[in-house]
C-alpha cells in the first residue's frame, strides 16, 4: 500500500513528532496553517471518516482522549480546533484518517 502517512508511521519518511504510542502518532503538519498545526493519526490504516466502522472505531475515541494533551504539547494550550477533511468535496488530500489540531493563536470564527 502506497500511503504517505503509513510511510511516516514506519519512519521511512521523517516527521516532527509531538506524541507517539502503540496506536497513535501525532506530528507537525508540513505546511502549517496556524502556529500550532499538528496531525493526529491512527497507526492502523483507515482511509477516512467514511471508513470508520464498529470494528475500528475504538481508535477514534482513543485519539480524542489524547487530543487535549497533544494540543497542549503542540502549543495550543489556550484552545484549538479539530478538523478532519473527508473525500473529494472535503478536500482530503491524504487518504489515511487524520485529525488536524489548529491553534496557538485566535482562529477565525468561521472555517468556510
Ligand atoms: P488533508 O488535506 O486534510 O488531507 O491534510 C493533509 C495534510 O498533510 C496537509 O495539511 C499537509 C500534510 N502533509 C502532506 N504531506 C506531508 C508530509 O510529508 N509530512 C507532514 N508532516 N505533513 C504532510
């Protein structure tokens, strides 16, 4: 499988890690759109929100349990936004489920 984020998980492509455990990796986005822009991904390959099922959804809760501490570690201790883009109209460019944590500044009130 040729998945960019699977290659980051394996270490084949280097990343600026913020947090890692057996199930989750969090690393800084290569093109940050805020002072803190961290991506949180499951180590198991899930394509997108559309591919979340009752069999694989436990990792999503685990990611959300960890997001507050990852956000603080990443520099968004004063509040943040969590975004996941899904599919063509959602402008998903990497087809491995990921959650953007954006913060480190006062964000615009509206995303679109
Ligand atoms: P999305 O457009 O929601 O699929 O977000 C994909 C994000 O992945 C985008 O903000 C840029 C980031 N990205 C793409 N390639 C790399 C990479 O090689 N390293 C890192 N750290 N981030 C990447």
